[in-house]
C-alpha cells in the first residue's frame, strides 16, 4: 500500500483561480508531480475530465467554510459499520465507511491478507471495542462512490449539520 498526504480543498478553481462558492459543485483530482501527489480543484463549469495521469478524482459540493459537518458519535458509526458485516450486497459501503473510521482514528489498519477468492482483506483494529474486523477491499465505481458518499452523509451526519439536505418548500 502506498501512503501519501492529500491536501484539503483549496476552495479555488485551479483553471480560473475563482473562489468556489458554498453549495457549488466542483471536481477534485490527484496528480503525481515529481515525488509528490498534488490535489487540484475545479469548478464544474471548468472540469474537462481527469487527466490521463490522474491517480484519482471525485465530485463534491462546496461546504460553507464557517460551518463544520457534525458527524454522528463514533459509537453510532461503529454500530452501523458492524451491522453492514452481514450484508454482502453492501460491501463497498462497508469498505468506504471503514476508510472513514480509519481516517477518524476509530479503526487502525493492522494488516492486509487474501481471502479464498483472492480478494484483499484489510484487518482493522478497534481499541474502543477491543475488537478486530476484516473488511474486503471493494473499490466502488466513480458514480457509485458519489452515491455512497451522499448515503453516508445522510445516515451519519447529525441533524442541522451543513451536509444535511434541507427542503426549499415553504
């Protein structure tokens, strides 16, 4: 596995240097430059697709910089994660949630192994529960990744947080 630091969103379009506005759709891309990986953000209007040498790319919506998302407590996230173990149709969701929990330092990657089908399995340790989990590495397609991100935000962000969708109906 290769580890590298990914910078936060610049909040500016790399093509025009225009500030991205809250609620505006944008694309981010990771590009190797020398011995580093560089992140570039583009407004949806300026996005021409990822360059051939891109390591990865994704679509997002610019959050309000003055408000930080309020995620559900770690215990709630862990319960949801554990519940996904018995649903083989949602392995990609479980893997993405595992990555989020690793990033939030709730889980720690201990090892990787192969299962009987030859798939990569991550062995994750949870000191809070004194438990170990095995999670299949199931990379979602780009369209599915956006869907999973929205699904997790809807399920795990607390009411009133910036990531929550609200209705404009009056």
